[in-house]
C-alpha cells in the first residue's frame, strides 16, 4: 500500500527530487545565459549591417507564415480528435507538387505574364482543392474506422499514411527536384520603413494574414465554426445537440488540408523547388509551431509559426555567431527546436496555452 501511495504521489507531483530539480534549473539558467551572452556579442561585434538584420527578420516572418498555415491543420485536428496527424506534412507536400505542375502549365500561357496574380490565385485554388481532397480521404479511409481505437493506433496509422503519400508521389512524379517557373512580378522588391521586402515574401505574408484571418472569423463567427468548437469540447454532448460529428470532423480535415495546400504553393514560390520529400521537415517545424504556440489553440498556432520562423532565421546569426560556433547557419534547425525546449521548460502548455484546457478550468 505504501508503495502504491508513493507511486500515486509521484504521478501527482507529490514527490520531489531536489537534486534533479536543481540540475534542471542549472540547465535552464545556463541556456538563458548562453543566449544572452551570444546575443550581446553578436549585436556589439557582428559583421552584419542593419539592412542584413532587417532582411533576416523579413525572411523569418515569411518562412514563419508558411509554418503557421501548416500548423493550423495540426492544431485543429488535435483540438477535435486529440491526436497528431503526422501525414499532414505530406498533405502540404501534395499542394506544393500540384502547385509546380499548375504554375508550369500557366507559365506557357499569356496569363502568366499579363496577369500573374490571377495566375497565382488559380494555382492556389488548385493546390487547396487537391490538398483538401487528400486530407478528407485520409480522414474517411484511414482515421474514421479507428476513431474508437486506442490513441496509439491512429498515431501509427498517420505515420504509415505519411510514408504512403511520400512514395506514392515519388512513384507518380519521380524523385527529381521540381523547379517552379519564375515570374518578374515576384522578383522585384518593396522598400517599407527601411525593410526591403521581396515581392514573393510579401505575397506569402499577405496571403497568410488573409487566410488566417478568414479562418479565425469562420471558427469564431459562423455556425459551422461553433459546431467545430462544440465537437472539440465534447463529442457526445455535441451529438445530442443535433450536430453531425462525422461531418464536422471531416470539415476540420478539409480546412486543415486547404491551409496546407495554400502553404505548399507559397513555399514553392519562395524557395523555388519541391520534391516528394519536401513535406517532412516543414511538417515537423509546423508541428513544433503548434506545440510552441499551444496545441489546440488556433491563434497560438499562428503565433507559434511566426515565432519559430523568426527564431530560425535570426538565431544562428544572433546567438551562435556570438558564441563563436562554426558553421552557425547550418545549425538553424537546432536553434528552432531549442526554442521549443526553452518555451516548454518554462511554459509547458505553450505561449498561449491550450485553449480547450483554459475553457474547462
């Protein structure tokens, strides 16, 4: 009985280990000091000009906007079903691949040069439609039959679905890198308050703001959005209230897929190339963004994506260079995940916390 009581107390946080707690605090303080020292050294002795720092900020915001759009799919599915859809990165990849074929076809028409924004809008609608279809099919074929199963089974299924989509696209379209066609409309730049913003980066940021604002209004102000929030709160009560739970969950996957498809096209326009494996790392970064902002929190996913993009862009030059670490730019992924660790150490629920958990307390 005493052993069981101790185990229960340990699970509830009743048992404390001073040495372990002290070691963890030592690590926390050490990481903070390293960041402060590195940032101070970089800002006082950096070879980068003020314009180069501003360019890094703009690139980080553009990159973070892509992460935020992908993260919305992760956080919405988790908020409703309480599981992580690891195939969502491949849904993003499908949008990027479709974007390549559509933009290549449009580049052979006069529309690509005479009305490039209209051509990009057509490509975005195509990408969003295909990614939305793939996300809905994943929910219908792979996840819905396992909804009553233990959570580990849908998680493993999502990993299998991820590999299936990767190698299905490789078999259909090959393993070579697809290079997006260029357009003069996206090659220029805009000077704004000392910031030099490339048109492709401006397109990404503006598109992300419009899409994320539209999603927030949809979830908060529409009847379907209220149904999504009700299902996320309690599926059984939502069903008793007359809400079609299966249709609502499918709508969540459709919205997440559409966001990922838009992010896929924007990713291709900024970075210029995609292949069948392009969804893996951005998918992991987007999942990190969702956790960073507060998994299950839509606004948190947006904030987490922008934060991660800025940290990944600025971190190597701001911190690692100041600590005299060689090849700092090659360690940007380490900086991104280190930012996640630091946030979770001091705030385990993320920057804004899990919205559903806040509403229940």
